[in-house]
């Protein structure tokens, strides 16, 4: 419930109301996100981009600003659960190879625009390992990028023009929304609900599709909710996208942290889908090559976020567009990391699996130690999305006090949500997570820190002096 939050009704950006859309007129939001706009630059003889100026400030530094006013002690250090970064380096073999290639004059030059062919072929083989041996992906279907964020910008620039629309489930990965905003592409929010485990609804999504829609974007496993979308749900979105002639972009940065299932079956042609896969609702003539764009990051699976490597797998008709964009944005992806990984991806599978198991264990530990008054809405891969128990207090205020007074750094759901609201009951329901939900990243803390976080969460219930929700 939105209690104690000053309500404002603001029209939703550039989005106009749509016919047959029950949720668009019901958008709710928490206005408490601190200074989410850049200050206008002073003392310049020229003007800056309106689109960039109109984009929210990156949220992580805002959380770190809160944390900066906490005075850590040896017994009470900062407990940073805000950023989705790996908590360990890659294996020594990767570090050694990186060092060797970085100091080799031969790797100082450009490589082909879409990346080293050997790594692309190797990644195509990993696709078969992860998605099944019938997955139909070749090295030439892949372009390597300087990280997955670069892959997203490239995909959107390849598909959409200013004024077009892209549908994003809410809460969203904020860089996706920020990118769309900077490109002048309208973000159409698709609400998801805690009672549905933050799984997006294809039926609701269909109502948001207009002639301007260029793509539906999913993130699975999700950032910020951690929700893992079932293959059947992803298949429904694929069918929907095909039916309406829009692209389905799935950011699968966290795909290797699914420990009990394949991420989806979209890479398998319709005629090769197993009979028991019928429940996945993929049409007989399904081919990923006319509908689907897959985005991947090496940052999390291989623990190399600073070396900037990602990938985009796109239909050949889009690949020419992708190459044009990449030629301008990056010319080629960073070389030493490509060379370091190109022969070793299969050897690194045990490392990835072990990390995925360790994270799953840490999620369990977190769930078992969290005070019962804090309710987990969804959990998976790097993140747990948790409802705080304080009556009438926004998650932003809870996160601010947790960071400044107890050194627990987290992000409120308002950082992952639209900044506009409409004051209808339906809207309160739609954006409930904008009020009370907090994202905890379990990736870059060890088990001891998880225990320390949960202990402090118990303590703050009395220390903060707020009424605790009995429900
Ligand atoms: C969903 C999602 N996509 C992309 C990225 C960024 O990946 P990269 O480091 O490869 O740019 C992140 C990082 O947190 C993410 O959560």
C-alpha cells in the first residue's frame, strides 16, 4: 500500500494513452527517487543533448553517495549488496592468458568488426551446450560487443527509430530504459506483479502492442527481481512477437545461473522441437531467425566485467544493420579478452557451474536467515527482490537509512521503475514494487556477509523506530 507517500499525478512522459490498454492509464510511481535528473551544466557556450539531460542519473552512484556517509568500523564494515558484480576473479588460466595477450604487440591492432571468428565459433558451440544440441546457431550469427549493454544499444539502434516504441517489463534493468530514452525511443512499461512472481504476462503485453512497437525486451533471469522466466512463458512471448511482427530481444546476461532447466527452446527449429516440448507453444514453422535477438554478457559467467565483452545473436537480416552500428560504436570488441577466452570456453564450464551452485546456496542461506517480516517476492541468479516490513515508508527511504546508518547498501525498486504515476487503485497494485521492494545482490558478498546483513536487518526493526507491518 502506498501510505505516507505524497501522491502526485504526472502524465507519463511522451507515452500517449492507448486504446484497449487497461494498465496504461494506471501508472503509479514513487516520487522519492533522489535527484534523478542531471543538473543543467553551467558556464557553457553551447547546449547539451536534451535526450541525455532528460535521462535519469545512473542509480548505483546514488546508492554509494548514501553509503559514503556511513562510518565503517572493523566489526561493522560496509555490507555492499547493491551492485550486480561477480564476487571473485576468473580462474588463473584466464588471468595468465589475458596478461600474455595484453602484452603481445600482435593483439594491439583491430580485429574483424564482429569479433574474433574463433571465439564466435566457440560461443556457438556453448549455445548448443546450454540450449541443447539441436540449437541452430553458427559463429556467423554472432557479433561480439564491448559488453552486453553495448549489445543492447546496438540491437535497439538496428531496429528502432526515434518515436518508435519498445515494451519493457517493470521493474526494468535501468540501463535499458535509459538507453531507450537517450535514443528517443518510447519505453512502454509492462507491469509485473509480486503475486505472479514478477513474471510478465503475454496477454497484457499484447494489449500494449501498437503499429509503432519495434520490440519486446525480456531479461531472464531478471535484473532486478531475479525471476527466471519458464521456457513456456518465453515461448509464448516468441509466438506473440512473431504474430505481431515485432522483434523479441532477450537479455540473457544471467543465463548460466539457471541450475535446473534450459533457459528456453527458441534456438531449436520448430520441426525439431521434441513432442513433449509442445507445451512450449512454439509454432511448427518456428525459426529464431525471423523473430529473436539474444544478448549475452561474458561479465558474470566468466567474471570479467572490466574487460567488456558481450554478444548479440541476431537474424542475418539484422546482422548487416548490427555491423553498421558496431562499426561506428566500437569498430571491434576488445581483443585480449577475446583471445584469452577463444580456446577455453568448454574448459571453463565447471568454473561457471560451481559459481552458479554457490550462488544458489547463498540464496538459500539468505532466505533462511532473513527476518520473517521481510518477504522475498522472487529470487534467482544474482538477485533477491524483497519487500521491507515498514508501514508507510518508501523503499527509497529504507535503503537510504540502511546505507547511511547501518552500512547495508541496496537499491530500492524505484530505481527500476517509471517515474510517473496515476492515482488509481489498479495503479497502486501495478506498481506496488515501487513502494516497498528492495533489490539485494547476493553475488558480491560471501556467506559471512549474508549472515551479517540478516543480523543487522533484525536489529533495525527496533533501531529505526518505524512501525513494522504485521502481515
Ligand atoms: C540485465 C543486464 N544486462 C546487461 C548488463 C551489463 O552487462 P555488461 O557488463 O556485459 O555490459 C547487466 C549488468 O548488471 C545486466 O544486469
